[in-house]
C-alpha cells in the first residue's frame, strides 16, 4: 500500500487578483467586495454574479500570515461595501480595515464553525472544508441581500446554484477518498485539519512553531516515510522543493505540487483529492 508525505510549506501563495474600479460602489452600478484570500473570490463572485466587483486584498506571492495591505489597498477597502475575511486571527491587520471603512459589512467565514484547536489558538485553514465553504457562501448571500434587497432573489438563485456545485464536489471527494486504501498522511504545515476531519483522514504535522525542518527533522521524516511506506511528497508550488526533493531521493519517491489556496476553489479541491487518492493508494 502506497502512502505519502504532504509537505505543505507555510503559505505564501500565488494569489489571483481582480480589481475594483475607482468608483465608490466598486464599479458602475456594482457592489464592491474585498476578500482576504483567493478562495473567497470565487465564493463572492458566484453569489454576486454581475452585480459585484470583487478584489483580493493579498497580492501574488505574499503570505497571509505576514502581509499587511498597502495604503492604496486601503483606498479600495474604503470604497467597498463588504469585506469577506477569514477570521481566526489570520488578518492581524483587521483594525486598519475598520479604521478605513467603519461602515463596511463584515462577513467572517470562521463564525459558526467548529474550530480545531492547535498550539496557541485554532487552525485558520477553515476554507479547506466543503461544509465550511457552504456556510461561508450562505453568509455572503445574507450580506449581499441585506445591502441590496431588491436583488435578493437573484443572489439566492446564484447561491443555490453554487451550493449545488459544492454539494456535488463533496460527494465526489467522499467517493474518491473512501476508495483509497490508506488514510494517514504526513504534512509539514498542518493546513489540512478541516479537510481531514471531513473525509476520515489523519493528518500528521511535522512543522513546529512555524519553522521549516532542520537536518535532524529531515532525517526523522525520511525514517517515518520508510516506516509507513510513503513515497509521494506534496509541496506548494510557490516554495522551493529542495528539502522535499532531498527526502524524495532518499525514499525513491516523487514530488507533487498542490495548492491549498487557489481562487479556482471547486476545481482545486478536485485536483487535491485526486492527488491525495494517488498518494493513499
């Protein structure tokens, strides 16, 4: 039985970007929405449809854990009607958003979620769960309908259509992962707790206090991979694969790239599931 290591290195992610215009409503006759991270771009765009203009606050190549929006981005915030934030402490700069737009309607995706405890707080990777995604989409709908009640039916239709797509992906993930012969995988950065909880997987984290593994930890990972018969290593595309390749060479394995933060949310979840099934086979 082949298993795998998923080395999900800290998340400076390649973010898709979308611009809102300089008008106060984010575009001529459109509602401006700012979202903190790429997955929420798809969620907001699918619900709002042609009535919204959505922008991602964190630019390409920047880590949401360390990035702080620029003054020009704060101007975009001041023009927006809705802010879709991740919560769980991810946006350490949240106060600046409120300072620049005290009237902005905040959709906190983490609200109402059964958060997973980690050392020092809770796991922030709430979007890597279809159930959490469906809750978030409904929250975006409620915000839009409150701001623009005349188009509430339109937003509801869009929401229901997208929820059907999410439910279909949830079924796909369950079918694919239930057919896998293993359920344990090792990760560097523990990004997949919510995903694992939903689909009966066991995530084993290597990262300690946000630090990359030193030589001793790499040796330990190699030994663990051999013990479990692991021969697939996952890395994020924005990171150097040097450490992962060292381990892969030692275990006669391969390195596969996956992205936990893609703006193409549903299709990316399919890609991740297919990669996991390959590694669990």
